C-alpha cells in the first residue's frame, strides 16, 4: 500500500525535488485528446552550491531523443530562473503550495533532425518525497497544441532500459 500523502500544507521544495535520479513515462495528446507520442524520460539532478544542475534525456516512440541540461537558481522567495543551452531567454519558475510552475521557450529537436521553437508551460505536483506528477503544454506563439502528462518517480526507482525508449510505433499498414 502506498504511503499516506504528505502534509497538505507542505510546500514544493525545488532544491529537494530535483535532486537525485528520476524516471518517468508519459504521453503527449492533441487538444482533443488524441495520442500524439509516447515517451520515457530519465533525469538526474545535483545541488551545486545554491544551484540545481539537472539533466534530462527524453526518448520518444518515433525514435528521436532530446537532452536538456538545466542550471536552476532561486531568484527570490518561491521564484526560480533556469538556463539551458537551447532556451530563448531564461526559464521562469514559481512555487504555488505543493506545485511548481515552469515556463520557457526552447528550440526543440524534431524527428527529421530540424528544430522547432516551442513554448512550454509545465506544472510539477509533489505527491510525496519520491513521486511527482507533471502536466504541461507545448505550443507556438503562446497557443498550446499538445498536452503532456507524466508520473515521475525518484531516487529508488525502476529505470527505463538504458539506450531504449518507448516501444517503437508499429509500421503503418498498407491498405
């Protein structure tokens, strides 16, 4: 049986939440709920002084892979800023109770080898010290066209098989 939920008054502690090893699985959906992609994500974060150094590897079922290398720092009480090589400007984060909102614009690799500039608006909800649920949107020009949902497990978790992402999509059937 899962552990009981933590204190409902506990706040999201970014310096703790993003430190350790993590694995997650998820789906991307269209605004109408149609499946676009499946993915697995592996991440690892360490505290370097007051800065969280956080790396993510996303593997999608169409075969493409995306690597993110974050440096996240607190700028004020409950507010954070992040740098990542593919960002336009900086990422902005804000704690809201047991949630953390993270917004940024980034050149994102696509399956054809090109990049596409996308806006991201992600919410991380702390379930306990080992589990978060992430719900976010990806869009262009401020208009979302994809929704992502990911349960993320941390620290003592089963990891996706190294070098493998989701099962590849089956080949299209001929009529």
